[in-house]
């Protein structure tokens, strides 16, 4: 049986062992330990047949995110710009109702931004909104974790207000703003629970999970969630809350449990915590 290879001839014996052929250029016998003729140096094998496969470098997480989930940064930086606009708006207005006007303005802008993202990225959200979430154990376990988070938050807030001079519990100031009980519920509890969960769990974490491992996606989404709140002292607790909400969203595949937990958390802070600080 004969096979041609780059002009040289390979002759196979009956037991399949290659025997020496001859160089097509000079006619010298070929030694198959080399890819070229030892007499005239003419190659008879392609380099690809001789060299090992190159070792490909595994892409980094940032490269994977850039390639598979580039819209993460579009959403995050859009909300960051919205927050900056709110800060500028608060700095420009003056008067005793400046906080009230800022809250209303920020709520309106956040809701509007979220509605735009819902329309643009509806395909990413619709699957998460079709599932109830509380038909899985993780949804109810999230509520139990909320019961552990609230005492931790209370203790941490109490520590901050006594350890650092000038730090006050922000919930004490809500009755001075003038929104009223239902206004506080809508602006502080309901709207943030919807808009922030859609942004950070429904879009950012959802996309990150297509690029990197789920627990890494939760860590990054929680870090971004913490950063958007612009607080250094409250950052450790906010990150923990983000991890709990992210875990519930991951395990249930639904946005409803994390929205409910987020809403109940904020409601407990503004309605129950003042009892401990008065």
C-alpha cells in the first residue's frame, strides 16, 4: 500500500510499520524521524503535522463579560449617570422641601429609566417574570434569611450611630420630609424594590450568569448594587443584602421573591426601626 506525502513516498508493510520512502527532490531515502530530507533538507511533511497544537490561553472573566454580557455595563453606568443627575438636582435646589423634591425627582427618573430598559431588554426579563418563584423552597428560605438580616441591620445601624459622630438613622428623618405613610411606602419600599431588582438581578446578574459562574455573577452584581448606593459605612451590610437577593433570584429563577424580600426589608427599616431609635 502506497501513500504520497509532500512528494515523498510512504510504503507501509503488512504489519502497518512505515518503511523508508524516497525524497521527491533528490531521491535520497527518507528518515521519518525528521520532517525533511536529511540529504537536501526538502520538507516532505507539513509543519502542522509535526508541531504540537498551540496551547490556547483561557479567557479572563472580564474578557468573558465583555464578549458575552457587554450590556451589563450599559445598564450599570446608565443608573450611575441617573444617580449623578439626582445629586446635581439636589445641589441646585434650595429650601426646606429640597429632600422631598429630590426623592420625587429621583423616583420618577429611576422608574422611567427602568421602563425604557424593560422595553429594550424584555426578552431577558420575560422568562424571569413568568415564574412565580415561591413554588420553590429558596423563595421561602429567602424570607427566613430576611428575618436574620433585619436584626443584623438593626445592630449594625445602632453601632454606626453610636460609634461615629454625626451619623444619624435616616429613617428618623422620613416623617419630616412630608410624604406621609403611604408616600414613604411607595417611594422608599415599593419603587426601589421593583426598579433595583429589575436592574441588578433581572438584567445585570442574569447576563453575568451567561458569562461567568453563578456565584461570581452574584458577587459582582452585589458589588455594583452596593456601589450605586454611595455609602461607605453601610457598604458591608448592603453587599450582604445583595448576596441574599441574588441567591434567591438564582435559585428560584424568578424576580418576584427578591422583589418581595426587598420591599419587606425596606418597609421594616422605615416602620419598625424608628421604635428603637426614639
